[in-house]
C-alpha cells in the first residue's frame, strides 16, 4: 500500500534530468518551441508583436480552466461541464452588473454560481456514486440552459456603472504591457503548482488517483477531496468566464461552447493521465499553448481551419502513445 501511494505522489529519488526527459510536458514544450521557430521562418506574421500578444492572450482562457481540470483528471475523474459553467458564470456577472450592481457584487455572484455548480457535481459523484461523465454531462446542459434563462437568450454588452472597470479587468495590461489574462494565468498556475507539490491536499489528490481504495484505507477523506476538486474545476471556469467577459466586452449564450474538449485536450497533451494519478500545472499551460499555436498556425499557413480538430486530435493520440511507451519502459 505504501508503495502504491509513493508512486501516486511521485518518485522523488530520481535525478532531475532523468525526470525531465521522462516528462511528457517537457517534450510537448519542445514541440511548441520547434513549432514557433518553424512558423517564425515560414511566415512573416507569426513572430510579430501583435500576433504573439494575441496568442498569449487567447490561450490563457483554456489554460486557466485546464488547471482546474488537471486536478479532476488526477483524481481519475472528468468534468465536461466547464464550458457551460463558464457561460453561466459570465452571464450571471453580466446580468447582475447590467441591473446596476457594482463589479464586486457581480464577481461574487459569478463565483458563487460556479462554486454551486461544482459542489453539485462533486456531491453527486463523491457521495451518491454517480459516474463523473454522466453528472458533468448533465451539468453541461443545465448550466447553459440557465444562462439562456438568465439573459432570455440575448446578448448582454452593457455592464452598468462599472462597465469600464470590467473591461479593464479583462482587456487591460497593467504590468509591463503584459495582458491581464496572462498575469492571472501565471498566478493561478503558481498557486496550483504549489498546492499539488507541497501541500497535504495535493498529496491526497494524487493518492486518490493512484489508488482510491488504498487512499481511503490510509485515512484520506476521499469524498471531501473529490467535492473540493470539482469545486476548484468550476471555480477555474468561473474565473475564466469573468476575465473573458471583460476581454470580449459582451456575453452571449454561445460563449464557452465546446471549450470542455479543448480544456481536456490541453490537460491530456500536457501529461495528465485520464486513468488518474498523473498531472502537473505546468503541463496544463504547455498543452494549452500547443493547441493555440496549432490554431494560430493554420490561418498563417493558409490551411483550412476545419483541419484544427484533426491536428489537435492527433496531438492527443501522440500524447497518449507517449504515456503508454513511458509506462511500458518503466514496467520493464
């Protein structure tokens, strides 16, 4: 049992160099760097300041949610509702502020809504034993439907007395010209990485994904941790929704549609194992960066945008293949 838990938390006796070369996130990062170098040479517009600014800003929304998704995947779960939770949180923020309330009230209502959705998912999964796929798929439909009800399926683009403050929150660049969404992403990634690496909660998350039965026998509060993990996933979606609302300057009921697939892809490409027990905050960011580079490169190279899904799907397959090869070598 101790060996199982040790493997779930990580083999810390290995040298950093061997750990780096065995890390899927490291090789994905190399792929991102090589792709950027190639595009810089093959196109005249990729390496421009404007395009790089757009890339870094665009991938942050997927990356922020992928941080929360990574925790869910580490426990062996999945959350298909994040795109719809983002939509609902954004719409609650917009509707509350449109009604004349301040940005603080709007953000509190948005975050509270996201946490309630995450708590519902977590309780149904952890305490009632429903499969994560089924419950979060249901929440995907419920949350988007509630967003339509809240706005009467209309576009909200006026945010009351704090309209400009919200636009500055999501679309500004307060420090050294770095887009605000990028700063939020970096801070959240550092917090997530610290929690996973250095806290008891992080060890519990890995232990549950490594062997849930063994974790329960050793006193890990499995149910409570699962509820918290799903609340964190929804919270990440809510934060991304708030920031994206400020960036876009409007909210529609289509916002976040299909985003759950990109988020899961980012986490898996970055090294998270759908079987549980493996995942990193840095991997989530790197996976999201690769997806955005792929999306951006298609237009610059004149490739039909319909190929985006094929390239991202291929990256997922390669990531899973890499993980299988790595596990095969370790078992020898």
